[in-house]
C-alpha cells in the first residue's frame, strides 16, 4: 500500500542546519532530536531531553573511515546517558534521540531490540553494540503500539539524514516503471540483473560479472578498478567458475558504475541495462 503523505516540522534550535534540530511528526506524540556531540553540554537545560527514550550514536569506523558506524541504546534519561558516552565512546560525532512522555522502561527496551534488528537487516551501518539487546516482554496491545511508534522513528531518523533502516533493495514504486522493474545485462555468457532506486542502481544478489578485464581499464578507470578490488576483497564478488558472482545486493552510484563492474569494460549503463522487452533504461526514462 502506498504511504500517505506526511507533515514533519523541523526546528533549527541554534538557527543553523549544522546545529541541533528537532523533528516533530503531525499526530504523533514522539519527538526526535539530532544533536552534534559538541553541543551535548549546551543541552543540559533542555528538560525534555531527560525523558525516557531510545538513541543512536553516529560516526565513522576509526579503522576504516569509509564505513559508517552506529550505536543503538535506550535510557530512562537520554541526556544523562549521552553525557556518559562522551567519556566512554570516542567514535561518534552526532546523536539522534527519540522520546515520548508515554514511553516507559519496558517500551524502550522493546524498541531498542527491534531497532537493532531492523538496522542489522538493512545493513547500512556497522553496529557498534558489543552485545545484542535483550528481548523484553510487553503486552500484545503495547507491542502493536510500539510497532507503530517504530515506523515513525524510522521516518524521522531518515528525514534527519540517516538511512539506517532503509534497505538498498527497497523498490520506490508499486507501478511498472523504471523505478520498479528489473533490468538485465546479457554478455559473453554472463547475466546480471538490477533496478533503479532514488539512490542509484542496485545489482541483485546472484548476478554475474566478468572476470576478464579489457586492458585499457587500467588507464581510464582507476576509480572503478579500486571499487572492483574492494568488492572482491570484502566478498561482495566471489569467484564462481570463470566469472564472479554477487553474494548480496549492492548499491552502485549509477547504472553505468554497475555496468562497468559487470562487463569489465567501459559501458553506458543507460543503454546497456535492458528490460524484458529489450528497452534500455534510457528508453524507459524517455518522456512520452
């Protein structure tokens, strides 16, 4: 079912988009804050931040700056817990916290567990949690309420710039369009399949890629060569016979980036990726 339009009010607490921001969703009793680490101490007079809720610490993996890192937690007093993390966790640069006057300890323990599961499933960030949050029991009615609360957390966290819960294989439309259908490359005995998203182009798990590269790639495609080497090193591309296979869905920045890695040569993804009727991406996107 197509989501309903929603209204979210963003308030720049410091009058600066790089400062503290609150996000409030119409007809929801929760509130979401984004707070830079450098402004935690400046927030001690904000009484609402001493509420019970869940929080996220966002930063980079210190051993690999290309990897995003997140810690997911819960607290009966969010600000007090964030102040503790100033001394115990170095990696994070921003915190996002979500709270409501209607949440109690059992609620936030349930939310913490579910948020951890959803983040792990989406696989966008490395999880810094050293242990898996414990499961807690709440009534069936409370569980239904918390699952609805979860959807609003996901929406506001995403609105504030963190795609922590967005699966890369999420289709953007239920209609048959260039944003929902599959596109395929068939070349030299290999087959790869993918689809467009609002972020780029996803090559699907099980797709094949050429093992042989055209010699000229080393001259004109050094960036693609580094990407290919990284995909091989991290196991995204695995040797299978005389070709590579994608071990999981992978999001490329563009259709051409995906086509180059699949075909092992210079390629225009807008013309190489074709639907089941033989029409290219470019033809699908052409205005009637």
